C-alpha cells in the first residue's frame, strides 16, 4: 500500500543534497572559522576571518596569509575598568605564491603600530578585530583566537 511518501521523500533528499552543495560552495568561497589547517579563499577589499594556524589565499591574487599566533594580549578585560585599553599583537606570515615569506606583527591598539608594519609587496593588511575579548575570570586558549582582517592594494 502506497501513501505517496515516495515523491515527498525524493524532494526531501534533493533538498538535503542541495543544502550540502551550497554549504560546501560557501565554505570554499568564504571559509569557516572552524576549518583548521585548510586554505580558505578571501576577496581583496572584503573583511575575512581566520583562526590561529589557518591560512587564506586572496581570490585572483597570489597573496597568501597565515594567522600564526597571538604574541601578546594585554587588552583590558571587558569586565574591568582600566586606565589604558591595552594591546594585542598578532603574528601573520604573508607570501606571494608561497615564496618570500615575511612575518607581520599587527596590533589592536593603533598607537602601538608602526606606519608600514602592515605593508607587504603592495598589499596593506589591516587587523580589524581580534576575538574573543578578554574577561578577568577566563583564560583564552591559543586556538580560540580569531582575527578579522582586511587586505587592500596600495
């Protein structure tokens, strides 16, 4: 005895497969902050996120950026009143076609930054945000950090 479940089941399977294909395409184009170790693709002039040890290649460009680590995080915890906001310094490795790698250190506090510390072969790399923000009662694990970056050509 058939209750018409066959066509409905077929549509449901089609829908699920379509969702997986769309999500895979999204992850390939924009990456996921949870995809450790894989190279993502980002776009010039658009913000993107990287977790520690992740790397990104800019679409249509030969620039590759890897988020190596947070070298320092002395930002004032969100639940504390401080005289100074503090600073966090992140280390990135940048290269063209995987060669000529250079280490860049970018700071969350712009007064801690040198004028051209974020310039590499005509590309300017800007640290937009570093998350999570510190709290006084919680230690942040190295792998939990996520940077938001913006890359433009000079």
